[in-house]
C-alpha cells in the first residue's frame, strides 16, 4: 500500500507540475497578449493625440493668417479713407482761396454747361461763399442766367435747366465719383503692389 501511495503521490505531483507548467505558460501568453494590446492601444492613442495636435495647429495657423489678413485689410482701408478725408479737407481749403479756386470754378462751370448742351438755363446755383467767383466766371463764359445760392452746393456749381433737369459739377462730386477707381491706386501707393 505504501508503494501505491507513493506512486499516487508521484503521479499527482507530476500532474500538478504539468498543470502548473501549463498554467504558467498560459499566464505568460496572457501577459504577453495583454502587454502587446496595451502597447498597441497606447500607440494608437498617441497617434490620435498627435493627429489632434497637428489639426489644432493647422486650425490655429489658419485662424492667425485670417486675422492677420483682416487686420491688414482694415489698416489699408483706414489708410485709403484717411487719404480721401485729407483730399476733402484740401478741397475745402482750396475753395476758401479765391485766387486758386477761381480757375477751377471756371472749369467746373464749363463742364456743367457742356452737360446742359443747348438747354436753356433757368438758374445757376452756387454756395453763398462762391457768389463773387461765380459772377466773374459766368460773365467770362457769357452766361446770363440768374444766380442763386444754396448751402448744399459746395465746391462747384449746379445748373437747373428750363426742362427741370439738374447738372451738378463740384470738386466733391468728382472726388466721390472717382473714389472707387482711385482707391486701388491710393492703396498701391500707400502699401505697395501687394495691397491691390
């Protein structure tokens, strides 16, 4: 019986060793698989985080470039507006100097008369400050229409014809009419070729 008991112990020990060995091998496989999956998951998350960071950098750069372009355009617009504001002030100052303004007024009157063609003139309307300059220019042009004054005519002349049409020729009106065309040239002069 002792032999049988020893034999059973030996077989049980061998069986236990085999089970332990298989369990250890299986545990090593599970640990290796878990480690491999964890590393793959970490690598995947690292790639995803890097992709998100790269996308965020691209978005930030694009936003910064748009903001810079917007600021540049605002600065250019403000610069161009300042030039036209200064031009309006120069025109206002010029209209206060009869010696310089008289020849310009004569030309403005000439352009208005050309616009009226052969229509009879009912009235020539000028700013009250331009009355003397207007009288001299009308006399030189041989125009005998009555002269009226109005504060809303500044830096030029307005003709009313017999058929109720109105022809206006003012420095401010010409500046406004040309502002769209001139804005590009002013911008180029202020900011260089890249501005236009």
